[in-house]
């Protein structure tokens, strides 16, 4: 059976940071997605989740370098888990999305 690691997000851009590595660039940004449901009493509840996204400069991610906070964006990519040890000696992990394609809507 073929393995699959794929993420598709459509949401609102938060912070945007562009890093320059000489011959190439990357952009780190956050995307907020909302999930709506009704609680036991029937009142609507909106649950917001923030996602960290990393996009390297290429033809399919060119829009990522033009977007601003508040833009609507569509991201296709894969999940990556980063494990690290914090300054206090505690091991932590962070989940981020490595973008293959970024489109500003």
C-alpha cells in the first residue's frame, strides 16, 4: 500500500517572516482555520486552530512571498514533526507544514 502524507489548508494568514539564504529564500507564516459546531444547548461555537507553515521559494510558492497578514490562502503540503530540547532541558515537539503549493485567494 502506498503511504501518504498530505495536508490541505484554506484559512487566514497571521504573521509572515521571510528569510534570505543568499541563493534562495523561505517564508514562515501562520494560518488560522476555523471549525464551527453547535454545543449541547444549540449555540454555535467557533474553534480556531493555528498552523505553522514553511514554504521554500519555487514556482508553486511564489504567492507566499507576496501575502500579508489577513490574506486568505490555500496551502498544499506535508506534515513534519520537529523534536528539540528547550532551554529548560525539557524535550518538546512542534508540528509544521512544509508547503508544496501556496495560492493567495
